[in-house]
């Protein structure tokens, strides 16, 4: 597979993603997450590694400094599915923390609206605006050339697929879940099991 250079935010990342990356191609178990820079001002950060608490930007993999990382996409434009998804993540989050892990949710919401979402659902985890779906694109769960709204009834905005990844300290994905049809939210038991695996093999 030929390596390509992909721009994410202001950084270049080298990735062995397929040539036809314009199609949705989710990263999978054993893949390495790409190098992605995140503007901290675009998120609400409730649990950051101490070294990052005064930073203006960070790299996605720096969230692995304290343990395994769960990354999940979310959009309010998923309607009822999105609410069920947030509720599931909120219920599993204390167990993720108890296992030494962290959770980052990538959202299509504007940063100013994230605070209201956190208050409305009493969320305790980190949420960041995925500006123009760039991080979701790097994870292979968004493509402007294969829009979700073209396939799923009830979705009319530019959104990523519903996806959850668990990453170990080596930046390797140990668990991936992608719901292309927005039918079944990710399993909390599978996330918990994957975080335990990430601790053992990372």
C-alpha cells in the first residue's frame, strides 16, 4: 500500500491509508492513529494530563500519557441515535477512568455549544469540536465524497459515521466499532474490555 501525505489541521502526517482515501475507510484494530494536532481552545477539557493543562495545542496521542484513550465521534444531527450514544458514553466513563483511561469525544458542534451539551447531559469527559471533520477524516470515518446524509434518512448535515476506538500507549488501535447504518450504539462492555486490553498490551 502506497503511503500518502495528508494535511490535518496545520500539520502534515504520513499515513499508509489507501489511495482512494476520499472514500470512507475506517481505521481498524492494530492500525496506528495518525499524528493530529488539536487546538485546545475548540474544546471543553475536564481531564487532561498535567503537562497539557497550560498548552494551547496538543497532539492527539499526547492524551495517552496517562493511560489508554477512548475516542468516539458524536453529532447532535444524529438525532435520537446521538442522545443514546452520549448516554452510553457517560455511563461507561467512570469505569474508563477507574481503569486509568481517558475519553475524548469529537463533535460537529461549534465550541460555544459544547458547554450547553455538557450541562444538558451532565457529561464529565473531554469534548472537542472537530473542525470541518478533519480528525474524523484522519480516522477514516468521514469523507465529503461519501456523505452520510446521502445514505441515512433523517440526517441532513455533514457528519461522520458513529465510531469508537480504543488506543493503547503505542498509538495502536486495540478496538474499533463503526456503525455505518446508525442502528446500534457501541457496547459499554466491549469498551471496558478493550481498555483493560490496552492497559495490558501497550
